């Protein structure tokens, strides 16, 4: 709906509140006069620019996120979540926003309400931010001397991974990961090689981020999520021919788009503003743009994630991965340390021709823990009730910055002896986890549950 339609559907009390907020001189009891006066004010470029500046100062990141959002209609809970960043009581925020002329209430049914930002108003807001940010970023007209553009390399290496698994006997460790010799052989075959030495703390960026380098972990997790690779009970990795055939029947760009969508879904858990960040990059980086100045614009959206500082999240989890996916390219000059960043033509096609199928914000507020292959549970979002449930079959190992629980055969046996519901506990780990339960842990939990928790694994007691 456009602004004129929203105003025509609004109640006279809403129109009166908007007129007072805009300081209009009009007949307050004539709906026609109110609608015409508000439209005249908000269609005046000078008046609109003045209002945008005022709203930007008042709402900050909330307005920015709404302007960049792929939708313009929101459930009440979504809008409350978005407005919460303004730092005020949500009911008061909603009332204030409804009185300003950029947000309107829709009565979908007597019991269900939604909120809408008029489409023309949302586009104008986006253009306002674009002009504002353009003044803050540094661009260059010539090409950097050195350019890194990986193009379709990620897709080519995904095909290489699948062929490797098809043609070899790939054995898995007890935790369900490929042995290092397979990883090293894949690095020799890939177009883009990665260091295989991994830091101790690795979680949150996918199912196998604990076991593999970032790019390989993304490719592997995608293949697993699509059902193309299967981790068998006999600790072998195989390919599902039917699933592979279905995937290969897609065009190459459609395959890469699906991989990009998977990246955005997976990395949006540790980076909740990832969609907004990529929307900002797409808006600004059509020319060669200073990576440092682009980061300065995106910085309010980039938060630390446990072992990753905000700059690490930007460099390693966003910029590096977008380059790996062919969405962006990196450039630099030998004599200068400045790095330059640009969205590729391929990236523009992938991001704009088919809207990414992303769950909404509130979905990601549910994920609160990570189960590690070493039988440790890392609590990501503090929740006393959830931790009380975790403690039924695990023990607290560390209560520092990260609260870590350890699953042992004796802690499982203890919970079962007290009559706790083991299957409900396993379901909790699955539903509240940021990634699936590692295969070795899941197998052992199933065995413990089936055998009444008797010392089955010898992993410690």
C-alpha cells in the first residue's frame, strides 16, 4: 500500500495525531482535509527531508532496519522487536511511531493486527539513507592494481567435494568429521585453498565449523543440508545420487544462489543483522569502495560474537565469505595498505533477481546453545529455565563468560535414575541448538537412552 491508501484507511484520531506531529494547520475534524494536508506536507521534498532527519535522529538504527527490510508489512511482535532498539517502552514506541505518518496499523481481523510502512515511504527512506551514507564512504574511479574475484569457484569446489566423496572411500571420525588426510587432499583439488590449522574456539557458524576451515565447512554443511552427502552409521561418508541429480538439474547460477541463501541463513544466527548489512553493501558498493569506510557505515550493525571481535566478524565472516561466494571482489594497490571492495555483477544478480528465502528475526531468538563434538554444551543466550533442564543430564564445567556444561555417562545415568525425561532433554538440545547435534554425540545419546544410561562410552566419569 502507498501512503495515500494508508491515510484513507486510517482512523480520524490517527490522522489528527499525525497532523499535530507535523504541525499542520488544517481542519482537525474533516478527514478529507486531514488526508490532503498530510499528503501535501509529506510529498513536499523539503518538508519530507526535514522529517526524515528528525525521524533518523529519533529512531536511529530502528528506522534504518525498517528502511532496508525486504518487506513493508510486519506482525506486531516483529515491529515491537524492531522498535526496541530505540530504547523506550515498546507500547509507547508503537504509539509514537503511529502518530508520525510513516507507520500505520492494519486490522487484518478482530484478533490480529499488523503494521505497514507505506511502500513509497519505505523507498524514500531508503533513498534518504543512501544519500546520507554516500557522503561518508570513500570511492575510487580507477581499478586497483590487484584484484581478487573468485567468481563461481565456490560452486566448482562444491562439485569437486561431491565428486571426491563419490569416487573414494571417505571414512569419518567418531565425531562424524572427515579425517585430516581427506581435508588435505580436497585442498589440493580445490580452486581456492584454505589453511587447515584451526583455532581452539570455533562454533556458531554452521554444523561443521568446529571441524573444517570456514569455506570448506560452508560447502560441506550446504551439501549435508541439501541431503547430497550422507554420514552413515558405519562412519562412512557417501553421496545420495537422487539428491545430487536434483541439485545438478538446476542452472549454475541457481545452484550458487541456493548456496548464498544457505550462507545467509546459517551466518545470520551469530550475525543477526546480516541481511541489513548485505542490503547496505548492495546499496553502496556498486563502485570500488574503501572497505574501512564501508565498515564504518555498517559498524552499528556488526556486533562481537564471543571469540570474534566486530572487526573479525566484518573481515572473516562477511567480507571474506562474500568474496568466496562470488558476490564481491577485493582490490588493493601494492604501495597502499587500503583495501577496496565492490559488489560484482554476479553478486547483484544473485542478491536482487531472486529474494533470499530467510526466516524472520524472531526465529533466531530461539537458538540458545551449541552442542560440541566433545560432548560439551555451550550456552549462548542466558536462560535460567533452559539451563535447569540442561543440568538434568549434564554438569556445569565452566561459568565464566561462556557457561559450558559437559555430558558424561554418569550425568545421564543420574538423570535417568531420578526419573527425568531423557527424550524431552534430547529434543531441547535439538530445538534450541544453533546447529544440529553432532553425529557422534547423537549416536551416543541414543545408545544411552536405549540402555538406561549404563556406562556405554567410556568418555569420562
